[in-house]
């Protein structure tokens, strides 16, 4: 159980275009999903917290107009990188917390990541 | 954001040797999680510790949570090449559910 998928796994786009990444919890409902960015051989950096039915909460320094997040349902969150530039190239990972059941554990289950390359 | 210091940053050992990774903070965490990540993939949850002083075992992996819930360690006995990966500790504290990640430890086990 607790499987999270991401689509696409890899995407190459041209500078100036927009790219949408999907994150789905396959066998559980997730009130909260998180989006992270990871640089090579580095740890995960939280970009934003996505809550179903409300606006996402962005971390300091993350442009909300550039990284659009939509949490349309309890199993789907999307991240759209708008007007992508080469510096946006990175590994983007989402995670999801099961709704209600884990109490104080606050466990997060991670997707397999999306490798974005902007040329 | 609560800082978690993870050490060492890199660890390269021979198959069969033991290793320990440390995760320390000045902050108290309500829970702490250990993940392993392989290149090009997302982190996989290994364990969650919640109670101060707690010890959990997962085959050859032993996880400890400090009595004060500020630090944790991961010990691998008789490491195998399949244990190679990036090990990440992450803690939850304060009033939100956000994870604060350590910088990670890259473990390489040579055959």
C-alpha cells in the first residue's frame, strides 16, 4: 500500500514553454501533498504544500506564479512549471500523506520523481 | 524550519562491514523518519520513530531515536552492495506536517 505515482518520469522542453507534472496517490486518499526539488547528490528542498480544496502554501523564495500547484482531488496534485528556463532543470518529487490514519506519525510517501530538462 | 545535521556526508565501506549514520538537531521532533533513495528514484520510507529512546530493527538495519527526541541513528550490520544509496533522515516538529530533511549520507558498499 501507500503508492504514489508521478507522470511523466522524464520531460524535455524548450525554454519559455510550460510543463505540467502530475502526482497521484494510487491506493489512499491524501489531504496533503508536498512538492520538492532535488539537485544532484543533494537533499530534498520543499517547494510547497498542497492542500485539497485550498491554495498551496509556498516556501520562502519559491515563486508561486512560476510554480503553479493545483490539488484537484484527494488523489491528485499537479505542478505546472510556467515559462520554463534552463535553471528550472531539476528532479521534482512529490509526496503524499495519508488522510487521517497516521495520527502523529505524519508519514509521507514519495513518488518516483520527474526529471525536467529545459533546453 | 528545524535543522537536521546528518553525518557523515559520504561513507564507503567493504561488504560485510558495519556502518552508522547520525542525525542530530537542537530541536525536538514529534517523529523522525529514515528514507533510502537510489539515483533517479524517489525516497523510500524505511522506518518512522516516534517515542524517545525507541529502537526499531529492520533486518540488518537498526534505528534509534534519542531519549530527548532530538537525534537519531541508523546502524547497518554486515553491509551488502544492495545497501548502497542515499540515506536521508527527516523530522516532523512544530505545528505543521512539513518534513525537515537532513543533507543526506551517500553510502557505497563495495563488493
